[in-house]
C-alpha cells in the first residue's frame, strides 16, 4: 500500500490550486449543507464519473465539512499523480496482498473523529448517465474492520452545461443511519435510493 505523506507547503499550494481551477473551469459548484454529528469520522461514498470527482469533494470538505481529507485511489493513480499523496490519498490494489492492508488502513482512519475518508465504491469510472450504482465487495470489509464510530455520508455528483459555456456541478448530500447490522447489499440499496432521488431532482432542473 502507498500511504499518504505530509508536507504542509505542498498541501497548502495544491489546496489553493484545486479551489482555483474549480472556480476557473466550472460555472458554479452547487451543494446543500447538511448537519453532521460532531465527534464522529465521515465515510463519504460517491459515484465516480469524472476526473474531477475527488477534487470537487476535496473542495467541498475544505469549504464545509472541515475534516482531514483522505481518499482511496488506485495504485496507478497514486504513482501517476504525484501530489495525490500529499492530499490524503492512499492506494488500493485489487487482487493483491496489499488489498487487506489498504482496507485496514481506511478502517483505522475512521476510528479518528477528525477524519473523512472518501471511497468510490464502484471501483472504476462509470458514465454519469448510469441509473444504478453497483458497489464492489471491499467496502464491507472496510466497514467491518472499523470500530463503527463513524457516520455515512452519501454524495451524488452531476454535471450539466445548460446555457453556460462552462459546466456546473451539483453535489447532492445525504446522511445515512444504518441499522445495527449492516451488509453490502443494504449499503448499496440505501445509496441507490439516494442516487435515484438525486438524479430525478437533477433531471427536473430547467433554465
């Protein structure tokens, strides 16, 4: 597993740079603030349809959630985008001995109430026009290895241009409270209810 690194200078620069390119490349970023439980880490699950997704959620966390940002990325992307590791990225490699190490690392992050861990549970990029989000199995192993003292936050991101030259990105957020016993199917179904509701809301937008 490739772990996050700490360098305050690099972090400060790219935190500024990400906000700058989001302001310059998008007409607007829209999200509705919600109230989270204090003193608990956040496991943020999001659909993954573009290169921008992690940066948009990094920006959202910086502006609104104010947690220590972490994101699970592929080993390839961790190596290719050198500054990812300074923004809290850690790697996962499917079908390898390191997979369990990565899941254990994520679980330990969720034991610290200061942290936010972003996971794209689809595992790959998928079209933003998808009607159903299918989770891969590793998510349940992550959840089962943690102390369960965290809160779930669902995010669904959609991009539209409408009348503008630059696109707008809308991020729908929803906190989810699971039953005492949970399963991958239960988490997946709950997320898809959120995603479908968000998709229908997005489809109703007119200008």
